[in-house]
């Protein structure tokens, strides 16, 4: 059955991948985003609303004739704390209010495994305690609490907690690895790199969203971890990118504690794009259980960590001339490396 989907954050990395996925499924799509929807391949097939989820009129305009909302818009950790809370919490409330007003059939909220903070055990279950680290993690927890209120009041509201997802169009922090690999550098990681670290391919995330949007309400009106099923250690998976680059370079472990101290200082003075949740978790095991999604939704991820990283790296090589000089704080732009770029000479 054809429905109209509203994707908040439709011009972003997840947004455009989901737009293409839904169009391939024969669905109608509206995109709401502050950023320009600059995708010529699908532009004519999408209803585009350029607006802010913090503006009720923008959201109300975007909600016209919508039956399913996928709420993926968020201010990322590199934004100012005030912008993070106003977008991820206040904006979420506005989208929820307007969804109820428009009598949508279903509201899929894309959260994050950042809601678990820095846990003391793995794999993480959906029932584990939530403890957001920093403004982004705290805002994501608060947004989930809002969603649970609306779910309790009758809105069918699946919550998805994806691991960090990668694939075509993804840049952000991963562009640092890809740039160093493509230029023939070794690549440093914090700690030994022997920690298991789970990622997720964006196509598998789109599939999970589709399942939450289409399966019976009794199955989906819940919260689900989503991640890859096949993953290795951080060192093994990142090494696959260096091997693909073909320069014979290696992953270089860096002592974790002194490196974190340096990164804290660089973050304080805005000389590094890496924020606390990245550098204080990357050296630790990070795995969520996807058994609930597999059992309840029939979720079957196709891509391993390495598959996802290499798919993304190959896309990066094909398109790097288009964004070599760009910058920003979204997942669709390479983050300015700041002082980290000076470290290339050491590796």
C-alpha cells in the first residue's frame, strides 16, 4: 500500500538514503530539513519543505497528507548545547504534537545508542539504564522520554536505537580515516584496538525503519537496538580500510589515557572535531544486542562492519573531489580536522 512518509532531516545522510529506499518501495515522500535538498536524482519525486523542526508552522506544512513520520532530524554533538536541546528535545515535541494533530498512523523515532552513555557491560539490552554523556546524549534520553509519553497516550511509536551507521554519503568523523588511508598514512586509534566495536550499514538501518513502519502495531510499538550482526575489533575493521587503500599501512595503537587528556584540551579550545562521547568510548567495547529486533521484527542485517566501512570508503574515493574543500558539522561533510591534521606527519 502506498503511503506518504515525512522524513525530518530528509536532506541528511540517513535522510537521503531513506528517501531513496522508500521511493524504491513505491512510497511518496516529504522531506523537512533546514539544509538544501540537493539530490538531482530524486529531487523531482520528493515534496521538499525547507524548514526547521523548531518552527511549528514549518512542521505543520510538512505534515500535510502524511501517514507515517520518520523523525531523524537532530543537532549533532558538535553543535552548541543550546541548539542541541532546542532541536533534539523541543523540536521533537513539536513534531510529535503536529503528528498527533495530523492523525498520522505511525511515528518512528530514530534515537541513538548514545543514550546508554559509557556502560560497564556488553552487549547492551533495551532494558538497560539510560545515561546520556554530554548534551547530545542527555538530549537523546530526554527525547525518548517524550516519545514514551506520546506512546502511552495512544500513538504507535517505535523507537530505534542505531549504532553509529555508515554507508554512501557518510562523511563526518569517518572522513578522517578515509582521507588518511587514501593518502597512504598509518592511522592511530586510542588504546590497543582489541575491543569489539559494532557499527551499522545505513541500508540495514533503512530496512529496520521500514519494518517498524509496516509491521503490525503490536509488534513494533516498542524500542529496538539496531546494529550489525557481524563485527570484529576496532583494529581489525579499520585495518580493512587501510588494506583496501593498498599502501601497506597499519593501525597504530596510542596509549589511551594521555591521548584522552590531549583530546580534552583540544576540544576545549575547539582545535579538534572529536567530542567526549567519541574519544572516551572508542577504546572500549561497544556492542548492543539485536536479538529483540531479530525476533520481533525479523531484522536480518546484510552488512558486516567491514562491508559497511568498505562500501563507504569506495563511495568516498568516487566523490572526494566534490567535497575536498567543504566542512561543517553534519554527517554529510568532512569535519575540519584542526590540530589532528598536524599529526599526519607522525603517521
